[in-house]
C-alpha cells in the first residue's frame, strides 16, 4: 500500500492545494496510529525481521540513508553552480530543503517522545547489529524519513519510472535495514516514511516562496 501511494503521488505532475491537504491529513493519521507504544504485533514483526541473515546488506543500506540524502542534493547543487544551471539549482534547493525538514521533524519528535530503542527495551528478544547509539531515541526513524524525503522529492522533480521505481525500492530498503539491525520498530519506520513523504509534498509550496526569495521569481 505504501509503495502504491508513493507511485501515485509522485506521478501527479502538479498536485493542487487540496491534494496536499488530503495527503498531509492521511500521513498524520498514519503517524498517529503508529505512534502508540509498541504492541505485540510491532515487536513480533521486528523479531522476525531482526533474525534475517542479511545484516551486511543492511549496514550498507543504513549508511546510504545518511550519505545519499546529503550527497545527492549537494552534488546537484555543485554541478548546477559550475554549469550555471539555474533550473537544476532550484531542484537541488527543493530536494535539499525537503530532506532538512524531514530530519528536523524526526529529530524533534525523537526527543519529545523519548521512545527507547528496541534492543534496549527488549535485550532478550532483539539483537543490535552495527554500532547503534543506545542513548538516541527510537521514534520515528530519521534514516527512513531522510530516505523517503529524498526518494519522493527526486520522483516529484523527475517523474519518470526509472527514477520513481529505484527510489521507492531504495527507500523501503533503508527502512527494512533499520529493522533488520534491531534499532527501530516497524512503527518507527512507517512513521518516518510518512514524515519523509509529507515533507517532500508540503515543501512544494514552501519552495515556491524560497525560490522567489533566492532567484527573484517563483518556479513554474
């Protein structure tokens, strides 16, 4: 369902304000539903995923959830400055600010909610792989929020199947990796994904104002 919604939203060339309100309402509803304390289905699902022997792949995917959301807009912006390509620079600003918003919201939510990591709360059930920070709160997943924000904003900017499909698969892979490593509940990941998608769509309107400030006219 999440991938289907992602594909539908990203193929909409020019979502109107009513569409954005409905999207944000839906994402907030999903976030509220999954923000409840971890129930049996949450921990049982995590136990199953945590046991899958793909932890090496998960380490790589997890690292990419930090590197790509920073690297992609930065590389686009640098290339645009060198080539004096203003349309690409606008795209880089939109993608970069979408990621920044998603990371900022998740960081604030983590410290307001203060949910323990699953390997901390259930040390007898969940094993942590890699080098997780036990003191960092769990809810929501910042890696997943950044990944979905990048994937969604890229797909909105370049609405082609060869951008949307790998972006969606990669973002879902980052979310899976965070669970496989034992550092996030499924509800952390789903909420992080909702925040990432929501920020990318909401930032369409924020970015129109920002482009007017930075470049002197609104992006068309």
